[in-house]
């Protein structure tokens, strides 16, 4: 049955009469396909475009994000697109061979952008394809509204998406921020916070969001200890509101909290944090939602554990295990990074007669001397200067934002400081110049050997 596009422009009866959402989408693509078009309908579902119905394709493109491809561009901008020749369009994604053109319009329900209606063709482009698609999208949007709107994204799907995002992060701050945002999304409460215990054993909120972000962040260590006791066995606690609050829990009311749920973050059997969701309204406890937030808390704890391990390994890679100073590799990297800085000094430091200490008193005494010296040298640097251990008895320092006079003053303080741990050092000093950091390094090395030759227990600056 042939039907002209103009005849179809205001008539999609099967779509209008459909009893289900999937039926409406299927009816619309059927009616569009009868015009010789290759139609498809996409919904925005949890941040991705999902194909709901299509006709004439042996495959469909699915699961892409707004901004990707022609359909994604329409979903991102809300503007219709007509492409007479897809072969020259940079955003075109081919779903089948032989396509000549494409048109796409946004799909809205009650004014909200929820997806797109798309058609392709293999011959000459229809002259009135855009008005047809606009009418089709309007009819489908009206049908969706009549049927009660788009269904919510399943809780399990949202949890899975957030968990995948958490596993992709290796920065603790980013993990915490994503977990707090995810807790608001999953729980349905307006606010959330993540609390941790510092090395001194004091609890505090490290990140919060929502209308109660400020009051939650103001909870004291004592308040947190009350909450932490709820989750000490590794269980969740829920305060749905509407009941009398015990005296010990009055801090909830002071914060304006009318309902709250607390999930412990447990790693290797140890409580490492608390994930709190809260609202200014009483909320009925939903065990399904509670279980989902518990899983989110477990994933958050695991992700934080991985991030901590990565950080520790990264630190080990750049730290000297004895003195905990940055090591030779870090020194070389920092030299390269700062090579174009003219206000930077390189200091090379050798412990005088260190071999004799090891030979006379043993390596344990020698190691302790190196640790004491590292502490003393660090104390005599400026706040932004960095000290490195680059060899057995060899140290180095990089001084940024330093004049030649400041570099010499620091070097003298290091010589004086070494004497206070019953040893002496020889130091070579060189400023970075147009020749770069490698030249400064070699110049400091030459000055160091001149200082040793001159009697040790001193610094010398590089000769210009």
C-alpha cells in the first residue's frame, strides 16, 4: 500500500492506539517503513541511546552516548538534522551498506528530551521528510505520555553502571565523590556523605552533597562514633523517621535529618568508612534499595582499597626505602620536568668518609647515620625544596624559585646541619641555565669534586 509523506504527516493511527510503550514504537517504525524509509526509534536510557524499534536493518547501532553519531548529536543538541548525502558527513555511522541519506529529529515527552526518531533512505531524499519526522516524533511523544512516560531505569542496572565507573577510577577523591553521588541516585534520598577515620582515630566527613551537605559535614567525632557503632558488626542501619529519637541521637534532629541510612565501608574485615544517605523528609525503609546501597558501599570500599594500593606502589617506586626520601629515578624525572626553569638550583651532596663509618661501626650504624642525616638536611631546606637520596651516601636537592645567593645560603645550612649529626658533607651547587638541567647536574657534580679536593666539609658553586 503506497502512502504519500504528506498524507502521513498527521496520521500515525497505529502508534496512537498502541496499548504499550513497545507497541507504540513498533507501530511508528512500521508506519514510517511503509513510506519506503528505514526508520528507528531511540530512547535515552541511563545516559545512553538504546534502540527501541527499527525496520529494514539486518543490524542496529546501540548503546552509544549523546554526541556520538548523527542520532547522538540530535539527542545532545535537541536540533533536527537532514543529511542528503551521508558519504560526506563526518558524524554518520553506517548500520548497513547502500544508505544515501539520513534524517533525525529529537523525541520529547512533555517537553523533556528523551531520545530521537531517525530514518535513512537508499534512493533520492524525500522532499518533506523533516515535517514527517517531526509529526512522527510528536505522535510518539504523546503516546508515551498517555502510557505514563518512560519506565525508570532498573535499580540493578543503575547500580551496575555506578560500580563499573567506580572500578575505572584509581584516585581516592574521585572514588569518594562518585560514591556519594551514586548513593543519592540509588537511595532516592536528597543528600549523602562519606566519612573516614584519620590516623589519629578521629572521624569526619570527607565529602558530602545535597541540601544536607553542610549539616552532615558538621557532625563531630562523637556524633560519628554513635553512627559507627551502628555499623560496627558490618550491618546497615536505617532511621526512617517519624519515631521518637533517643537522647543520644539528638544530633540527627539538630542537622535537620528526618530519615537516614548508614552503610559501613568494610575492607578485609576492618571498618574504613561510613556511607550515609539522609533526607529532610521521613522515608519508608525499602530493603531492595537498602541492599543496593550496601553493594555500592562494598564496591566503594574495594575501590578505595585498590586506589590505596596503587598509591602505595607508586610511592614505593619513587621513594628510597631506607630514608623515605625521593629516589634517583624521581630526581632524574624532576630534573627533566624543570629543565627550562632558570630560577632553579641543583645541589649534589656526598657524605664525607662514609665508608669508614660502615667499616668501623657496621652497616646498621651507617644506615642510622643516613636516616639522621636525611632528617637534618630536610630540616635545613626551605619549605618548597626537595631532598633526594640518589645513591649509597649520595644525596641531592632541587631548589625552585631560588637565586644564586639563596642556593649558596641553603648549601651552607646543609653543611652546618650535617655537623650536628657528627658527620660532614661536601656539596656542589649549580644553577639551571640555557643549557638545561643536564648541564646543571654535570656542573654541580664538577663543583662537588672540587669541594672534596679542597678538604671536604664545605660547598662550592659551579664555575661559570
